[in-house]
C-alpha cells in the first residue's frame, strides 16, 4: 500500500510541475510562431496531452481489446468536459470572449459522428482512415483560420526568450505530465485492487480518467495564469483529437464495430456535454465556480452510476490488464 500511495503522490506532483512547464512553453511557442494561444491549445497542447489516450487505445487495440480503446475515448472526453473544465473553473473562473465557438461546433459534430458509428455498428479500416484524414483537415483549417483570440492577452514576462527555450519547456513539461499521469494511474489501480474495487470500475473510470490527467493539469495551470484560450482550447482540441485521431487509429488497427454499450447512456451524456459546452461558449461570458460545480456534480453522478452498474464485458481480466500495461 505504501508504494501505491507514494506513486499516487509522485504522480500528482509531476502533473502540477509538468502542467506549469507545458503552459509556459506553449505560450512561448504561440508568441514566436505568431499564432493565438487558442490555436496553440487546440493543436499543440490538445495533441500533446492526448498522447496518453493514444498510447492506451492503440495498445488495447493491438492487444485485441477495442472495447477498452473506445471506452477510453468516450470516458476521456467526458472527463475533459465535465471534470477538467469543472475543476479549472473552481480553481479560477474562465473568461470567455468569443473563445472556441467554431471548435465547439466541430467537437459536437465529431461526437454525433461517433454516436452514429456506435448506433450503426459499422466497423472498417476505411472509416479509420477517413477519421485520420479528418484530423488533418481540421489542423489545416485551424491554422489558416486562427480566429479572433490573440496572444496580446498574455503577460510578456511569462514568455520564454526564444523558440528553443519554449520548445524545451514544452517537451519537458509534456514528458513530466505523461510520467506523472502514468505514476498516478498505476498507484490508483494498485489502491483500487487493495481495497477490492471491482475491476470493471477500474477499467471504466480509473483508466479513462487517468489518461485525461495531463489535460487536467495543463488546463488548471492555464486557468491559474489567466490563459482562458489555452484552457478551453486544450479541452476542445483534446476532445476532437480523441475521436478523429485516436478513434481513427483504433479503427484502422482493429476494424470492428464500436461496443454496443456505448449507444446508451454514455454516448447520450457525451453528446449532451458537447451541446452544453457549445451553448456556454455562445451565451456565457465566463465559466464560473457555480457552473464548474454543476459540471463536477454531473461527472460524479455518472461515475457513481458506473460504480453501481455491472458490466460483464468490461470486467474481463485480460482487457483490464492490457489497459493497465498500456499506461505503465
């Protein structure tokens, strides 16, 4: 138990340090490249912090467990929208000034696409390739149309002095984030096993939440430093990457239909959260602490339902072990 606790604590410390370095490096890269921090959050940070999901889902697919891969994608997107934005808003209200509206529309669109794939039970490599092509189109579109968010909102004292320093901070921060997230997940899985939490719950909650920890750390660090574009962009970008990039890679490797279980409550909640975030970005001036608390309550309620709902398909020991190994 002592080792599990130490791993969990070390993971939390790593996430805090890595998140701060990642934000500093990202702001510096945005300034040197002349792009907005929203674009940086969407493309650079969103891609980087989605790497744990990519590793977990690809490894699960290679191990013959696409159910774990798709469950991780859906669970991570729920954690991004409800948990990460909720915690970030509680730490520091997030100002919204026309931030991320178009990207929220894209996020909702790809979420509906994912639900359609789950409902239709289609599975083929060409679908995976089409999803991968979609993320390339999205990146090019966002680069050519960066939006109204400007790097002028940043405090110049926070910026690294050069692109090399900024890139180094970004890469070091990313490395610490991934290592910290893996340590925390490993510790959490060990603690769950010690306290005899069902393996189904470990797979559906700890694995998905654990791979979202880099996004959580990066968004909290961005919120604390007043980088609203980076915080929102990180969440939206990660959600889009999870479905198009990671979903595309998963479908390309394991061209099977999505688990039927995703057609029900989890996809409905994921779609509702995407609609809600779009509405907030269009009609609210900020994500305050009250709204943050509502998001957290919704996340906690869904997690409680997962704890109380047995799922024989997800309780298979081999699949859980494959997911845990992919994170370690």
